[in-house]
C-alpha cells in the first residue's frame, strides 16, 4: 500500500523520498500554478530547485518549490494562483 | 561650444548629459562600467521631499521634483516607471509624534505638502499597517522611479541630442593647460579633449576628483535593501517610521536602521534602510538584515509570513556636511563637481543636471548654487 497526499481535494500517491513535484508529475498533473501576469500554467521545469517555476502552496504556505519539498502523507498541497498571496491585496 | 566630458554614467551624470546636450553642448559621458551600475542601481529610486527639513537640500529637492514631472510629461511616465505614490511617515510611539509634527511644520513653511493623519485614519491610506501606531504625516509629493531605467532613458535622450556615451573606460587622469585649466580627460584607453569636465562619479567622486586634479571629500555610507517575493499590491505609499529622518541627518558612524517599506511595480516589496560607515565593504551583514526585517514587520505584520528573495548593498556618497557638492572647483579651472548626493541622488539628479548645465553655459541658474559650492569643502589657494 502506498502513501498519498492531498492535492486540491484528491489523493496523489507517492513513494518515500519522492518530491511533491515528482509525485504530481507521475500522477499526470503537469501544472499546479498560474503565472502572476498572464495566468499561464506552470509545473516542473528544471526539477532541481533552481528555476522557481514549479511553485506551489503547501499547507497554506505559497511559493514552495514542488521539486524540493518531500512528499508526506499529511501534506495539503493546493494549486497556486499568481503570487499565492492574493488574500493580501488592498 | 567647447566639449563637455562627464565622468560617471549614473543618474547624476545621465541628468547632466541630458540637459547639457539639449542645451547645445557637445557632450561625452565616460563610465568605467555600465551606466547606472553604481549607487544608482542600489537604492529604491526615491524622489523624496518627506525626509528633508527646510534648507538648501529641500529647495533643490522641490525644484528637482518638478523637473522629474516635466521629464515624465515629455517622455511619458513609463519611460522611468515614475509613480506619484506619496510618502507616509508614521510614529511608532507617543514620543515620536511631537518631533514629527514639528518637522512637518517646518517643511510646510518651505513649500512641502505635509498632511497630518490621525492614528485612527492611518488605515485609510495603508490598510495593512500595524494597528497600534500613533499617527503620521502624509506627503503626497513623494515620487518614485525605477532608477536604472531612468538613467538609461536620460542617456538615450542625451544621445538623441548628440551626446556620446563611452562605457568600460576608467578615468586615470587629466591634462592641464599652463593656466591650470583642464584640457583633456585621460582614460585607460584614450584621451578626450574638453573645455569642461564634470565629476559625477558619485561615491567614487573623491578618487575621480583627485585624478582630475581637484579632490573633494566624498565618503561611502553603506545600506542594505531587502527584497521580498512578489506580492499583489499591498503597500501603496513609501512608508517609514519617524526615526528614519533622524538617522539620515545623523553623524553617528555606527549602525543605524529604521524600516522604510514600499511596493514596486514588479510586485516585490523593498525594505530599507540601514546606514553604516564601513568603507567600501560590501559583505552581507545578517545582523543588519535581521534588524531591518524586524522593524518592517513592526510596521506591516503580514510581512512576517512573506519570504525574502534577496538582499543587496550599496554605498551612498556623502559629504561631511550632508549636502551634495555641485559647482566649479575653486582650484582647477574647467573642473566641476556634481556628486555627494548621499541617499537622494535619484531625486536630486535633474536639478543637479540643470544647475551644472547653467553653470557651464553661463545661463541663469535654476536656483542659488552657493550652498552646494565645492569651495565650502576644500582649501582655496590664496
């Protein structure tokens, strides 16, 4: 039996040591955030923590690099829109 | 007209080139690196009247602010990312309130718009401000530009008016005529004949002045700026605590920090401002960054959960009396200085450029240049 984490309300299976980004990609999810200005879809690009393209919200914290966050069974991963801090807008 | 050589392609050199070339002078700008790569690229692009008490610098700032608005009207505000954002100075404690109000009174008498804001109205202007501040003063005249963009745009317009911009050449010296007048500026590559040379080398103005035959005292005052991850529009004005003004004018050599927080068009929030006299040491100080971050969170609590992307350091050029040095060197005919603007170079650049141009062409000066004259700082030969 494999572990899974919650992604926008559905379970994503992962193996121990796998990153959130790798698990999402393996599950067929190719994008999990939109860009700030044009709203374009983004997922893994470099996959090694350098490009900051794969940003995602984990447990309410936006701008985590999906490729650098280890998947855990209790994580709540959600799609990120733009800066991920939209709630602050005034 | 004789040739004018401007040493330094930062915001001040660029503004000198802009006004001088458009007044018909034949202009060459020399920069050892790339335009705007020194202190111009190390600040926030402030055009402030809020942090200046009544006096010559405020007069220069008010005149320069109007020139910035003229530039935006002629070339479009987007050319410089000019924003009429306004400043909001807040009192953290009851004891800050009195001095802040007195400071604003003096500014109003000098022509500054300074509007008192009661504690319970602060959030009308900045919804995210901490709830326990004691009041503040709103300064609608404060502006901001993207400084590197602005320097590049002024240089581009100067080139359109015939100026030449030479990058990657460092000034090594000058030749002088029998009367001592500067006749050419020498770089590591070439000689540039000139009738007049302007030292617009900013923080490096002392060394450049020396190479041109007339040193002026300009010293570096280090500052760090913290850059957050991009955010939606969360901070509308330039917001800072009243203690900042005291730090700007201070003569203390030790570390001074007071949070200055503002948003940018790109979405990042910039957090300054620290002041230290540590020479040209660029190394990162975790202590300073920590203090600035803590003070910024004191003003805007949401910043506690926002990450920093990077930190950068720069060197403000200051003269011993905290006024810029603008005007002819009393010892070397043909040498003018235009440096030492401390943390206000972006704001003061257009007025400096106009003043230098007026002094070179003999035109009616924009304002009285006496308070900025190099003669106040150097020994004048009998």
